[in-house]
C-alpha cells in the first residue's frame, strides 16, 4: 500500500505544486524519489513528530497541502494535541499518513503496533479517517484526500497486501465499496483485512451461505446508509478490523445500528481486544493469535451463523 | 509589522503568533485598536457567554488572529512552518512568535528551536517573555532555564537580550530583520510580571486573580490611565 501511496503522491505533486511531503526521519526506500524530484516541497524534520505536525499546520495555513508521513503511532498519538489544536481546530489542509496499521510491524513489538489510532482520530472534529483495504484503494484514497479540503488521516498497511479490487473501482470518500453481493450475512471490513474478509465470504459461499462484503475504507464520515441497508437486507452483521474493538469500525457501526429504531440485527465485532500483545510474532502470526486469520474469522462467526440459520427458518 | 486591518488574509502580511495563548487579551486589544474588529467587542464581550473572544487566543470569528493557542509549546512550530513556506515561496513577510518562559519547559519548543536554524529561517523572530515566574512558582525553582540566552545562541539563533518594558529597546531590537543572515532571531525580553502596578509586580497570585473594584481603580491610577 505504501508503494501505491507514494506513486500517486508523486503523480499528484507533478500537477499540483501546493503538495508537500514532510517526514519524521522515516521512509527509507519510500520517499527518496519524491525528495529528489521535489526538493523544495520535501522536508525531513528529524525525529520530532510534534514539530512536524505544527510545521505542517503552519505551512497549510500559508496555502499548501501538506502530507505528514511516519510509521505506526508516531504521526498520530505522539503528536495528538498538535493534530487536535493546530491541524483540526484550524481546519488545516494536512494529510496524516501512517504506515503499518494494526500489527504490520509484528516482531518490532508493542511500540510499533497501531491498535487505537482509528478510535482516537475518529473522535477529532474535522478529521476524515480512511483505512484502505488494498493497494488499489490506497492509490485512490491518496488522490481523494489530496482533493478533500481539511484534515485527513490515511492509515496504510505496510507492503505486500494482495489486491482485491479491479483497477478503476468506484472509490468515493464516505461511501463503502460493495465487494460481494449476499443476502444472509454482511461482513464489513476496514483496512488490510479486506482480503481475508473476501476469503471468508468465499468459504461461506462454498458452505452455502451468501455473505455480502463491504469495504468500509472511510471510517469517518461513515457510510451509515450502507450499514442500514445491510441491517435491513441481511440477517446479521460482522465487522472485521485490525484495530481495537473499542472505538474503531465495530464501534462506529454499532453507533449507527443502536440509533436506528427501524432495524434490529445481531452484530459481532471482530478485532483486537483491549490488551497489549504478550508475545513476539510476525504479522500473520499475530493475526492468528487474535483470530483474524481466515480460519479464525470463520470460527468466530460460527455462533452468529448458527443463530441466523434458525432465524431464517 | 506590515499588516492591513481591512484585509486580514493579505498574503504578504507579517504574521504574529501568540504562543503563550493566555496573553490573549493583550493581542485582542491591539487588534481592536488597529481596526481589525470593533473595540466594543473587547470592552463588552471578552470572555462573556456567546462571545468570540476566548481567554486563550482563538482565531474563530476574530479577524487578525493568525493561530489559536493555549496549550503551551505549539506556537513556535507553527511559526516555523509559516516562515519556511514564506522562504520557499519567496514571500517577503516576517513571522513573530511570542513565547512564555514557562513554555520553554516543553520539549516541543526545543524541537522547533533546533529546526529553525537548520533551515536558515531568518524571517522568523521568537520573543521570550522572561518574567521568571511560571504557573506554580519561580522559574529558577521549578525548572531553571539559565543560561537562557546562551541556550538559544548555542542552538544557532541570533539573540538579543533586552528590557522588555523599554519601548526604545524593543524598537531598536526589531528595527533590522534579519538580525543575522540565515539565522532566526530571538529576543529574550526581561520583564516583570504585573509591571507598573505596585501590588501586582512579580506576584504569582496575579496570574490567576482579577482585581476587585478598588484594586482596579488603584491599578489604573498607577498606570496613569485615570487620575
């Protein structure tokens, strides 16, 4: 996803001289081409994320579109108050890009696991929150947030995520992408678990259960219409995210369903429990530990599918 | 400063950022006097319900306020961003940031202090209001900043130390910008908190208190505002 991001940012910068890229001394083998091509629109502030974010706000208030870039929690939690006061309160054209959402940096450990960022950034006024599901979405999301006025957060995977969509898929901020039709259960995914979610739906289909799959790449503003349609048209909803179940996609969907009097549908939130990982492991390993592998998701869905079967009868 | 009260978003205006956002009233008063907004706003609505004039400086609905602050250690970074944008775009404006001594405790302030000389931001002037008192005590007792001027100098700034109450010294310090080519400028303004009002001078309590009617009368006499 980060390859798709930097490729599109480079293309956009060729056409729009307002675009700037600021990094907090991270981005090896990613940002060099941009830095070489646009030396006066690139900046490495050093290991100083609070300053990076304040500088980005100051530059944006002088008419620039500024992308800040770092990994995991560094461009978000480390400088949270700068995001809130300097960027969001001034509605500044700053786009925060974090690489390595969830457990993408697996073995590097707790400090490099981004598991609360969506919840926290979703609560900031004016902030648009986007977590693309595959490299195609990452590319389209990069172009979309560059065009969207005001603060945006782009949460990327690291590298090597499988492509799910065909090129040219219809991507609009705040609008879920229907990946698969189905009328028995709806699986809503955000971020890099989209591929696993589609695999789960395909396995369910082989078992005779037709699952609808929605890629909810934009967490804020949430596509509540797509959630409500799923609640009306299918008999259960599961949310799937590599993020704490507190405050992320699952919470956002639950908020919509709880306030919708006209629908009543069981909801299962799959994601990370509010704990720190107690063991070392790679990305795939940690997904397995928290039941976010294809098999893990299928197993977690069993009770809900059982109930749904009875309800249909 | 080169500003146009009738055109607060003029692209080449000088920018002033009050990083010590609790000094909002002073900036509002100056902006009102200059005609950015009616003086009545200040006299009648400051910190009142439904007003746009908050106790910590806020830009929403207030022409002339560049940036909202109040949490310390934010302003100098934003000023660096504006100064860098001005340099890169070849704009002639200057950026002024006023800091408190207390906010020199914030690590983020020193991130910005490191940054500005690295990028030769000689269009940036930081002014430290060095009154030697912070929220809960004297600076030297809470977290000693000395030698403060030498610290800024060691980080690569061109430093002037002045009596912050002497308008002659303020004017002469700000007459020639940049102080040195390719170096940001820093004015350490030695001040006395509550200067000019005998019972307020150098007293921590007046960071928090508002004067009662009698104290206000006496203060205005001492400041020669009224007889």
